[in-house]
């Protein structure tokens, strides 16, 4: 089933990861002093495997391998990572607990928000059970039934969304060429995100964090695909066409954020350049303490990419590196906890954000 597809085929298809739309990362990495000391952070997250803290596992019973979570949770945690995701670091930086999946029936503590993300989700509706449109409907139901989310309280909450992996996989399933997909991205995806933002704004949302997509052409999953023309690689060994598609999308997404700030005058919309952060991490991987930039820790096949579409991370014959902290890529698509931490620290500097707001700006004052 397509929903289980962040690992099978590890986020299905051709532009997996291109989108990273509305809000996702901001976390902390090298330890960040907890903020929000005087307020109560409330976060609602929408997205796919990059921010799924157990939604797919709770909703469909999808099993995650033991390797996932080994670096921090020491058990399978429902996350496609060896430890914490960026959303987890974000919660830590606010001194609040990790977001509980909306579909998790245990605990029922949603005082700091909820996570509607599910691995395999897409932005475009609706042949995926937990597409973005469905997540928004789940949020509306949650909001109506929650006594905690009084109108004023919701205005102070932060809305995050990450669909970097599966949206373009869905578009690619229509068998368009890469150049054609680059033209389609602004038309369909960005406009759909405009509707997403407008709908949540109409529901009372006023604080949004937008993170653009990273360099898709540097993902081991993409690099391991058969190719005849090696001139399509840049000096870092990344696929130029995929990175160009990511840049084009980012240009359109940035323009959308500028326009929404003008149209939604009482809303705060922060846009972060994730592409620059991740490309710098890959270009200078050794300076950040990594041994390789474009090889997966968990996969099959060995160097240069350790990725095989038929033997994914978690499969019986997969190969797992001893130390994930020496790798940027965990499974060919998702980052390791160590890489997430560095990315987080850069986001929190506000150097890559427009406007340059500290993250604790989004804490509730209620």
C-alpha cells in the first residue's frame, strides 16, 4: 500500500523530498537552552515521515524495524530515523514534551499540541489515507472537541507542516518527465499549500513556519537510481536535475510566503532556507564530523550509496553502520539524529530565516 511507502519504495519515487512545505524543522541540536520559560508552547504538526512521531504505526499498525530509534529511544519509536526527528528537537528547545500522534489512543495528553503527520502522506488528495487534506479534517475535529483549544489559545499556537518526501512521489506516479514536473510543481503544489494556509488561517491560525525543501539530488535514494549520463552530477556528486527542481520549487514557495504576508496582515509567516543549510552540511560534511555525505547508514549494497530499492532499511539482509553519528543519511531518504541536530542548530540561529525571529516568539502568552 502506498501509505507504507517511506520505506517501500522508501518514499516512492522520483522527487521524494522535494517539498518540505509549510513549517517543519526548527529544532535544536547542540544543546539549546529551553525557551518558553514564561509561556506554554502549543504546536500542531502536519506532514509525512520526516515529522511522523508514530502516526502511521498507530493508525495502520505499520511495523517499524528495531534499528529505528536505536540512538535515543533504544526501541522502535515509529520514527524513520535512528533517533530524534527535527520536530522532537523543536519540542526539546521549548522545554515541552514530544508531540503525541493524533491517532495514538494511549495517553491522551495533548496539552502542548498534537501531531497529525503520517509516513506516506502527500499534499495532493486523496488516494492516501492520511493525505494533507485528511490531516486538516482531523485537526478540525480535534479542535472542536478539545476544551484546551479555546479561540485565543489557538491563535497563540504554531502550525507546522512537512511533506517533503511523498508529494513529488505522487506527482511522479503520473509519469511526467523531470522537466515537466518542475513546471507542474508551482502550479499544483504551491497553490494547494496556499489553500492549506488560508483554511487554517480561517480556522484561527496566525503563526506559521515555512521551511523549503533540501537538495533532493543529494539523497542516496536518488543517486542509486540507474543512469547513463554521469555529467548530471555536480562537484559534490549530487544530481543536478533534481536539485534544480528543488530550487525552482523553493523560489515559488518563497514567493508564496511573501504574498501571504501581504494578504494575511495579522499572521506571522517565517520562511527558512533549508536548501542552503543542508547543502552546506553535505559540502562540508567532514568539518561537521561525518565520514560520508551521500551514503546511507542503514541499507544494502555498500559504497558509494548503500541503498537498494529492494532491500530497504529494516529488511532481513540490510546493512547497518555501527555509528549513525558518522553519517548524514540514515536510510537513503531520512537524516540521522546527528544530522538533524546540526540542521536544527542552524535553523535556530535565525540566520537562514525571513523574518529573523527567534523560535520562542511562537510560545503561547496565555
